[in-house]
């Protein structure tokens, strides 16, 4: 692919928390390129550095060594994020939660609501539109999170262990929703996971161990 297809690129990117004797290196010199339309699983056990690497890709953390750049996009503004932890606002119903990023970016409320309802329908969650977060299951919340990303139409979707706390059937539905969101928007999709079944549904795979991103051939 051409250089202008590169959405985010890490070159020897490192992330260290703390200093001196108490310093903890979360990511050791990772080099990774994510291109338009790519499907990538970053696999590894808990504590291997997967989430820290995703935070670097998203611009949520600044590298303490090396570089992270977004050559063919507007940077983190073109990125949709899906986290494992609960991210829905309890006081807002599902459609309001889905529309919120658009409203915060300046989209008129009615237009944002229509986009949110369309996105919810695409992941088969439009029947949840008027429910509060406490009234839906974990799997349903995962589909809503995917719809929120879909409504934003990002160029890159980063999902951090989105199925980690779900049973196999529910996890499959959430991953279906993320893949639908990526397909509909034309976005690249990067998913961190420790589940081989999830990784198998993505096109490419890289492994992390002890904060080090391994070459693709070592990811199995």
C-alpha cells in the first residue's frame, strides 16, 4: 500500500511509568504500522503491555521513547475507542450515550441522534435505544459501544479486550458488531485480546510478551 494509507505508525515506541528504581517499563521499543482497512489482533496475557500499546496508538499516552505518528489522518480525532471497562454514562439512555461523542464534537443534537439510531440498527441494538445502561447486559453494552464508534465514522477503531469479560456467545456478538462497524465505515480495526478465537477472526496477528511486541511469525 502507498504511504498515505498508513493511519498510525510506531517506531521504537516505549512507555515507562515512574522514574529511577521505581520505573516500570510497560512497552519496550515497539515498531508497528497500521494501514487503512487492516484487521489486526494484538495477543498476549494480562500484563503483557497490550493495553499500554493501544493507548500509545490512540494518543492517550505520549511515548517516553521513540515516536508515534498518524501520517494519513487527523491523528487521535480519527480514532474510535472501545474499552473493556464500562464506558456508558449511567444517567443517559442508550441512544444518548451513542450520540454523545458527536454532540461533543459540535454535531447538532437531532442529527447526532439520527446517526446514533442508524448505528444502533446496524448492530441490532436499536431496540435498546431508550434503555438506561443499568437495564442492559454486558453483551448489549458491547454492541452499544460498537454503535457509538460506528456513528463517529472513524478511520481507525481500537478495541481493548472488548470481549474479555463475556461468555463465548456474547463475545462473538460483540466482535460481530465491531467488524460490522469497521466494514460500514471502511475503518481499520485493532483489537487486543488473550482469546485465540477472537484473534482468529482478525486478518493479522502480533503478540506481546513482557512489554515487547514480537514479530508476526512468533504470534501463534
